[in-house]
C-alpha cells in the first residue's frame, strides 16, 4: 500500500501530460522555413507592409512607381515656401489609457485647431484609435463610444485554465474582435481607401513573433486591394496589434511563398516599440533629392500613458516583482522610443510635439479597462485639448526646464 501512491501519481501525471499535449495542438501553426520567411507575400502586394527595421520601398533602387505616385498626389501639400508640408500623428500603446488619446483628439476638434494628418501611425491601443483619427472629426463619436462605454467583460473572456492547458492565452478576445468588426465596416474601409488614393497614409505596427521583428502595415494599401480577403486582413492586423502575448491569443496571418501557403504569428506591436514615428533608416535628404522638394514635417506624438513611473512599495513575491518589472520595462521602452523619435526629428529638421497622460492623474484602476477609469481619463484628455494643447517640444529627459 505505501508504494501505491507514487505509482498512482506517475499514472496521473502521464494522463495529465497526454491530455495537455493533445490540447496544446488545438492552435495549429504552419510557419515558413527560416531561409524563406523574408520572401512572404500578403495579398500579392509588396506595398502592403514593411519590416520596421528596413529601408522603405520608396527609397529602394530601380523603377519606383511608388515614388512617382507619391510626388504626383502630394502637390496639394506644398506650403508657401515650396516645401512638402506633412503632419504626422503617432499614437502609442497604453491599453485602457487610450482613453486619453481619444478624449484629446475630440477636444482638439472642439478647439478648432486640429489639422488633417497626412500620416497616422498606431501601436496597440493606438492602432485601434488610428483609423478613426485618420478619417477625422466625423468619427469622434466612435472614439468616444469605444473608450467610455467598454469594460473588461465587453472586450475579453477570461479563461486562465484554457490558457494554461492549451498554452495559447489567458483570455478569449472574441468580444474585442466583434468590437473591431462593428466599427471597421466595409464603408469605413472604403473611406480609408479614398484617402489613401489622395496620398495620405495609415500605418499600424505588429510584431512577427516568429521572426522577432516589427512589421509596419500600410492599411490604406490593404483597403484599396480588390482581394476578397482584404477586409478580414484589415481587421486581423488591428486585432494583432493589440494582442498582448500570453494575455490575448496571437493572430495568424496567411502568407504565400513560391506558390506554397504558410502563416505567420503576429502579436502586439508594443512588443517591438511602444510608438512609431517614421522608419529610422529613412534618409530624408535622399528622399528630398528624389522628390526635388524639401520636406517640412510636424510630428505630433500622443503617449497613451504616463511618462514617469510612479513610486510603488512592492511586496517581494514572485507575482508582484514580475508584474512591477514588466511595468517598468514597458515604461522605459516607451521613454526610449520617444527619445529616438525626437532625435530623428532633430536630425531631419522636423518639429516635434509631445503630450501624454498627466503624471498627477491618480484615478484608481481596480481592473484592466475599468469603465469609470477610462471615462475619467477621457475627460482629462478632452479638457487638455479643448482650449489648446500645451505641447512639450522635448522629451522629459532632454528638457532643460522643470517638468
């Protein structure tokens, strides 16, 4: 009898292992061979996306139809100095703190000073805001609805046991997908296509978790595609851009290489960068030479969270230390991204404008995507903008004045 317990334990462990192994295969993944992954095609269109660390298509040698088109369609953006005048809006990640960006944009509209953005970029929650910011004040009510009426239960279904057993994620994000489908309709995609044809660009970032690289998606190029898969892909990219690894399931993106079908796994763009300005390897002087026009750019960066980490006395437990470490890592990554973008604008002679969740904002957050928290933060963003945004012209670490 004393020996039966170890035997039973071994039998139970074997059964459990078989059960877990079987369940873990429910999410099938068909990745491309390592030596071929760079050749993957989506919608048979090379203009649909770009590696975040790659030289943009427009600067690649050879016949460049993209450059010719860019030159032709931006004639309306020439300012009095003969420069190509562009406004770029960069929307960062931040989860429920996206309520700040939504409120800020709506208050900016109220102020009467909100410009049209020729380029809009988004990461994570910023990617969800980006399409509506791109289309302009007509969609302010959509942003208000999304960021003041949702809560955790309306976005996610908490399934920790399934996540542990299957190894996919702790939640089911079907409700979030339905929210995206509700607001990103065929009509909205068509409007984005129309603006894209005018020369404006809508870009969101994901992370290709197989390649371990950031991917910048040209959503306007997807919108103008005549592929029957374009609408689904558009929604997939927005779902993927906010898919926090381990919490949300990754999104499979179908690809094709040499006639064979594979798929890629994409997760939150914030894994690679918290905010995206323009590709760091772009040579503005080269672009100006090719366009025969000097470029003047205003880069507006909305950081959908606080810049400075708040003090917290951390209980020395595994979960608390891990949670706090992740928070600090994300915060510092965001600061680093902002500094990089600022230094790029100074290198290239562009104007930099920064706003973020006020460090004094201390409304309690009892759980992720708490509705009352987001409503309070939305109001702060709106109030900060309706009478004119007090932009910061340098990141905090580089500022010579008190912050």
